[in-house]
C-alpha cells in the first residue's frame, strides 16, 4: 500500500508551549485511523498538520508524498478532504446544499461567479445521494438540522475524491438518531475498498464507525499508544492513558467504554 502520511519526530510549539511533542507516525492508503485523547491532548492540532494547515516547529511531516515547508500547501490541500465545524462556519447560511458541496471543486465557500461544468453538478448530486442528502439539494444550508449540516460537511470533503480524508468530531453534539445515521453512513464509506485513507478525531469510542482499522491515543501532546485498533483501544491502555479504571467492549465492530 502507498504511504500517505509520514511524521518523523514532529513537534508543534506555540507561544512557548509544546502542543505536540516528538510525534512519529505512518499511515497507509488502506488504513482508517481514529485519534482519541483528553481535552488539550493535541488531537485537533495534529489534524491541522495533516491538513497542511500547520508547519512543524521541529521534525518532518510528509503528506501525500510532499514535505511540509518545501511545497505549495495550497496545491496539496486540494488533495485532502477536511470536515470540521470551522469549515461549516464559513459556509453562508443562504448557500444551497448543492452549491455548498459543489464549491469544494474550487476550494472555496460561497458561490459567486464561478462557472461549473455539468460534470461538477453530476458529481455533487451523486455525492449528495451517497450521503442521503439528495432531497436537500435546493435547501439553504442555514435551514438544516445539526445532523444534516454534519453530513453536508462530510459530503463537501469527499466531493473532490481526496486521497486523504480528515474528520474532526463528525458526529459531535448530534442526537442519537442523527448520530447513528451518520455513523452508519461513515462506516459504509470507510469499509469500501476504494475509500481514501481516513483520520478521524473523536472524544467518544461510541462514535467510531465500523471499518476503522487503527487507533492513536494522544496524551499531553505525545503518542501514548498507536496501532491496530483492537490492540490499541483496550481497557488497560485507556485506563492508563486517562487515569481512570475503564472497561472497553467491542460488539460487531462498535466500541463502548464504561468506568469500572
């Protein structure tokens, strides 16, 4: 398989604070990673590095074969899909769902005078169908529920057929039905052999879709554990990482965790 991410002793320092420290990680094209950790562990910062949004303070980051600091990051970003609440905040409330997804072809939010080809619209409509959003194509983004907005963010992030897909808490704050619907769709996508490499940040093991193959536990900016998901998300490792006796269970590829 092709290596899509290679981090070598990477550190991120901001205002004298070491947010990420000595991170070494390799991700291949057929892998689906979940990143967990306590608040302030560095999860979102690591995702921003993978999105070519942050340059390393030390060490090296190679994303899709390109070394950060040596290439045009704007070109690299077109090859990476990124769904986050920060991106959603940039989509105008008046924008139609179809345009919110289709503008990803140009790497912008808010349709203006761009000219789109028929192939762009067909692609956007197909993506909306895949993410169960076809009926909302002409709806204004600002009228959608939280769950629908989350799915639009993800649909937008896959519009360009990215080689690497990054998801920052894709089901956070959703009610049970919206959460489970989105997780189910994500699980189907992640399990498809043609899906790109995926890295997802979450606070809750219950939010990990089926089809994810690897996990990384961050603790105070350092990698506490990383590897195949069954060997990483264990009761012992999570208990040690979070400092609380925890019991992890896995039923049909879905995880739960409870205090002992």
